[in-house]
């Protein structure tokens, strides 16, 4: 039995770039191993499986990298919201809202024309012993100007550099990062940020656009005293996938938004 997979690019910059995503909205008969096998075969940084069979409940999602399942990730949720609006229950149109169940809680979404925004109040205030300096050194990177380690619930190692040019020039030893979930490097301020996310342990050396990393970055700004704010996150340029994430946060939660393009529909087992 085959089923459709919507191949999207999420967080595009205009019509170009973005992070590829496979969205499978028919999960009937699929086991955990089946989902992992499909995600591995697709090879995208993440693939997402939407279960909307129960019309009285919010749609739920399972998110897989090529090698494992994630409890939470940003660009799969934005892509899922786009598919739910276009194909799911309710009346598709120029604007719609709804909720999605993840493995760590409920998120809301809103779609206005071509822009999708996902908002989460999932706790992200787990500040861990800061091991990021040691991670950076082990990967052969220059000393950052600030570091932090956060749980989201995966561990995000965050390193700040003095300029976007410094971020663009980084060439980490990927083998040295295989024992962590991901290294987030950034430069900028509360208006515009250049960001890169290295995560070879997930099966992808560098992610083109990482919504969950943007959420972690928002928490970094909160810990610096910025209780609310908004930034434009530029990512993916270093690997030829220019991407833009609109990030905002306040006491009620954190929002990530951007545009979505559907490239094609393919059949998967």
C-alpha cells in the first residue's frame, strides 16, 4: 500500500530556499518502525506524520529525523499546519487557526495568506550546566563570546559569535559533534540574527532552517533580560538553502513563522 507524501519547503525566502519536509497525512497501519523507515528513505532533516482520524480531537503529529524520533521540532509543525489548512478538516481559505498535539504538549497555529505561524507555551526554561564551551573547543571552532546550554527538551548548545561573517566562516569537525543533539551558533541582536545549526547526530550535518533552535534562541534572549521581542532569523545561506524565520516571544509563549512552498507529492510505502 502506498500513500501520499507532500514535499514542502518551510521557512522559504520568497520562493527560494527553505528546509525540505515530508508530510504524510495518512498513518493508517503504520508502525513506529514504518515511520522511521520512511523518514530515513526520504532523507530530509525531518519528516512528519499527521494523525487526524479522530474528528473530536486535535490532530497529532510524530516527527522523525533520518535516524530517530523527536518530541518537538519547529519546521515540521509549521509544515503540518500548512497541510492541515490546505487539506485537513474544516474550511481551507486565506486564514485559518487550529491546534496540534505533539509529544510534549499542544501548540496553536494561525495561517494568514502565505504565512504560517506556530505558537507554543511548552516550558523551555531548563538551564543546564554549561558544557557548550567544551563542545566548541572539541569541534575546533574559535572561542565564542558567550555560551549556554538549554533543554527543549533536547539539549541545545548555544554559542554566540561577534558577527554574521564569523558565523558564516565556521567549519566544525562534525565527528566531534556526534555525541550531542545540536550546536546552535549565532550573531546579531533583537532585530536580525544570523544562525546556523549543526546536528550530525540526527543524520543531517547542518540544518537549513531550525524552528526549535529559534525557540531556544528566544529563551536565550529572555535570560538576558528581554522578556518580549521579535527578530528575523536568517539561516541556511552557508549551505545554499536561504531561509527566513520570523521569531517572536512574550510571557505567553514563543512564535515561529514563515512561508511554505509545496514542491510535489510523492508516493511512499
